[in-house]
């Protein structure tokens, strides 16, 4: 299937591992030019080098902390300076932060909002003029199914992600006449580098498959995952690539679950 992404320029935040890395790889395979950012320079450069070697794509790794004011703006500015245009923004930067309400202080709330909500807001604000000029701008905000059906002891993440869904819907309506499409992908339990790090820290004697079964039994909200396994970052990346492509030209304002049927909300 021709996706119409060849020559397009994309920014992917949190692009060094997990869903971000898989998205950079998928876009690169389709011929897009991609700026990817993360905080850890060594891992970021390694990821860029591996994807560049695998695809031959033009990549621009930029070290940035999306949770800090000024950093998303710098990311967009450096991308446009290097590539001369911008067509796609994928706001993927984030980390899990789920605790009982009484244990989350103001600093933790603010840090989570700065990263997951204001990081996206600042990146989008800086990108909009270039997305308007593109004539086919695309924004995808990566959120979480827990934003639709929050479980107990899920703050501040569930609240930050719910705000991201609301932001998506509001901007989809505001930017539609400017030919900018805005969607969100709500992920469930996705196996990634973060889970592998947890396995090594919490249960190094377990195989990845054994640890995955434990995660599903303890993090599936008590309902289990109907498909019977955790998702893979590549499966999320495939959907993101479709949404930002010419094939997704009539889709905007949606919040699509990628969760193996876990969530009770559509």
C-alpha cells in the first residue's frame, strides 16, 4: 500500500525506544525524513544510527527534555531549520506515573502535566505554522486507554492522558479548515524497553514471556486482555503511520484504542 509519506518530514518525541522508536522506524521505511528526540544522548544516537542503517532514511536526532518549557519549541525550530519543512508531529514522550492519590504531591502532578500535556501543547503551538504551510499537516498524540476508564491508584497519568484526549478533540475541530488532522492513539499494555527494564529489576530470573504473563495478570484491571497477550510497539507504530499518511485523510478527532480489547470504553 502506497502511504504517500515519501519526502514528508516528521517529528517524533520520545523516539529512542518503545513506541517512539518503532514509529521512527515505520516512518523511515515509508520514506519520511524524521527528527527524533529523547533525553539520553547515547541511546538516541544509537537508535538513529540503527534505523538509518536499516532504512537509509534521513534522520535527525535531537537531545531534548520535552517536559521543560522551551525544549519542544527548540525541537521544532531545529527540525525546520534542518529539513526546511514540517508535515507530521507525533507526541509520544511520556513515562508511567501511577500511584494512590494521597501519595502524589504537587511536584509530581506538575512534572507529569509538564511532560505529557504541556510538552504536547508546546510542540503543537510551535509546529502549527509549518503544518499549515504543509497543506496536509498531521498530529498524533499518544495517550493511554486508562484516560477513558481510569482505575484506582492511576494518578497523575490517567488525568494527564485524559487531558491529552480532550486536547486532541478540541484541536481537531479548530484546525480542520487548515487541513491539519489531529488524532490520538490510546495504548494499553505494550511490551517495550520499559517493561524489559522492569523485568530485569524485579524478576531477572523470569523469561520475558513469563514476566509478560505476570504483567497481564496484575495490570489488566482484573479483566485480562481478550487477545491474550501484550501488544508490541510495532503494532502501535503501524496505526500511527496510517493516521499520518494520505490513507488517513478523512480521519480526525478520534481516540483509537490499541489494547487487545482490554478497555471497556470504545
